[in-house]
């Protein structure tokens, strides 16, 4: 399969602190890849560098076979991002948020695309509501609809089920799998929830203190470390390679 994302020797330092320390990995097209690690491991910093929100201290990021540093606009036209830690404007109604981002993304038939996504993410009844009045689950669905406006080939999700109730989180994960299957979207998914990544991802990359400790399919890692629970696998790797 073709690598849709390649990260090579990526380093990010902040005032002498190394947040990401020389990580390298590839992500195959059409897969869901989990970037797994505890809080402060460097997951969000890595996502921000892939999105070119912050610049790497050193290293290269290739998306769709092109260097982000030289093809930023072309790449970002086919990429999007969602995170519960990034708020949409609360003073806008749901439909106003979607229309505003559709304009920003240069969506050609804005009305048709918004209708399609509000149907897909069950947002039609929420369109006239103020964004500030939405529940966590509703905000997650709105963020996902926003992220799909430009029909991205690569979707970056930063702990998208954080703070959701278990039943809503389960429904949200099923939604991601449906996007992968029906739309062919490649997803890079950060989480500190080992069971969630085991359920959802085709491949797992363990990151701790800004370094990759191990990577592989959930089944391969469980087989390698001799545990039934990926949570135990993660803890074992952390201890053995600390």
C-alpha cells in the first residue's frame, strides 16, 4: 500500500525542552493509525507539526508524497483536523459555523455539502441552535462535520472521544470506522486510551517522552509481549524501554 504520511527524524524543542525526539513512522493510505501515549508524550505536538501549525526543529514531513515545507497549501487542501480541545465559535449557530468553514475551505456547492453532512452526522435538528448550547457529543459530531467539509484524504483526530460518555464514545468510534470504509479516509488518531486504540486502529505507534517505543498492529504487539490487554502491553513496553 502507498504511504500517505511519512515522518522522518522529527524533532521539536521548546526553550531547551525536547517535546518530540527524532521520531520516524509511515502511515498507509486508507488505514486508521493510532498514536498512543500518556499525556505529555508528544502526540499533540506531532499533530501540530503535521498540520504545519508549528515548525519542526528538524526532520521532514511528507504528505501525499510531497514535502509539507514546500507544498503546504496543496497538501492542506486535502487534510483536516478535529479535536475537542479546539473550540468552534460559540457565538455562531450550528449552520453558521458550517457555512463559515465551507467558505473558508472553498467548498463549491456549500448548501448541498452541508445538507449531506448534517444528514450523515445527525445534525439537522441542531442547525438553528447556538453552538454554545450543544452537548459534548453534539459538539463532537459538529466538529467531524466541519472536518469533512473539504472531503479530506487525511484526517487528524486528537483524542476525539475525550470527555464523552462511554456510549457516545462507542458510537463515535463506529462513525470513524464508517468514514474509513465508505469514504476511504486515512485517519491518524491520537489517544491515551489503549482499549480504544486496540478496537479502532489498524496500526499502533507507542510514543513516550517524545520517542517511539514500539509500533505494529494491535494483534502483533499483543502476541509479541504476551498480554491479552493492550493496556498491559503499553505498560510493559514503557517499563522495558524507559
